[in-house]
C-alpha cells in the first residue's frame, strides 16, 4: 500500500517555482499550508469481478469524497466519484494534492462537485499537485468542472502522470477569464495561472510535457494570436494506445466559428502516446460542449460505450 503525501510536502507546493517568487509572503491570517488549508485526496481504484470499485480512499480536510456511484448507464461497471471541497473555494495560502491510482483492469470517472473558484488574494498563492498512475489495461476519466480565477488571484498547478502503454487516461482542464460579468472584475484580471502536465511510461520514459503560464496583466490574453475575443480555454489530454489515434482524429475535425463563439481542434501528442484537444469559447458551456463531443468520440472508439446525456445542472 502506497503512502500518502506528507503535510509538509503539500505545504511546499510551488515554493521553488520561479513565477511565484514575488508571491511568497505569508498571509496575515493562517499561514500557507496550515491544517485546514492543506487538502489531500488519495483514490485507489481496483477491479472486483465484473466491475471496478473505489478500493481505498484517504482524505484530509478540506478535501472530501463521498461513496462511489454507478450512475453511468453506458458503463454500469464504472465507479463515478465527485471530489468535494468543504471550504467552497481556494484562498491565499491554500494547498491541495490529489493522488489517483488505477490498478490493472480498473476503470473510473472522477469529477468535481462544481466549478473551482480561486478568490482574490493580497498575499501568497493557491496551489495543487496531482499524481496519476495507471496500470495495465486501466481506464480513467478525470474531468473536473471549470476553474474561475477571480481578480488578483494566483494559482499554480502541476500534474504528473505515469501510464502503462495499454492504459487510457482522459484528463480535462477548463480555465475561464474570471468573472467577466462582474463590474469590479471584468475578466482577465487575475495575476497568474500556471499549469504543467508531464506524462511518462511505467518505467519512467518521458512521453510528453506541456506547460502554460498566463499573466494577463503583463501579457494580455485577449490579443490576436492568443485568445482574441474568446474568454474560455479548454485543454483535453487523451493518452491511449496508438491503434485508436487515427480514428479519433478523423472524427475530430478542426472548427472555427466566430458567430457561434467556438474554435477547436485536435492533434497528435509526441511519442505516439495520444491526442490533445483544445477549444476556445465565449462562454464555458460552449467549451464544455466541444470537449464533450471529443470525449464522446474517444470513449466510443476506446470502450465501445457512449456518453450519458449531460446533467441539466452541469
């Protein structure tokens, strides 16, 4: 059984990141990474007879999950888990870590209870660290709801993936411009959003690495060649065996429709490890719809199952 991340490890997330050098001052309230500000989730999925189960769960407040549900009628053997934050948002000095382990042959769907709101900050930053391990023939959909960075917020995220060549991971990320309809915010008024994703094989050979650093106050994002008039960015990483790549790309044609407010496209990742899909939209629901369309194509090709209709409230 693997050990969870120590409190000290979580508290130090982002401490050495150069882009956060100007934001290391401690909050005047609780210090960064203090108990209650240092959330941790560990989710281990395993195969049991004809279905998969959430075999082990470890949590540390404010992170929480409830029991796994089997609501996906297209894949009734797949446990679906909602990640919950009892704090309701991310504040300055908050740290959180997620550790997901997929045993051989296991499958699972992990999402959040709602959008992740990153509140305004005067000191420090909020950060998360994610470790995802997939063993032979396992399958994971990690599809959280959008991130909403409020004005003057700073967020640092790092995701490390170790995947067996026969496994599949679908990992999504949606970032909005902020509260663009809020008079005091207006969108693109956060200080910093830093996200990196690195994937390697089970034996440590690197597959791909992607990092983007958004600092709209010094490098505007609403310029031509960046996001232009769009307000929401979606990134969907699909790591899956090479035999699926051509069929998925063939059914995922690039789109640019300014009137409808959506632009999207897919391309191959290096080392024949998968496909990456990106979307821009005026509103979050447009990007989510584009990502669901790609998700449907990928799931149908890889598992033979369709997506359930989206919940009315999502």
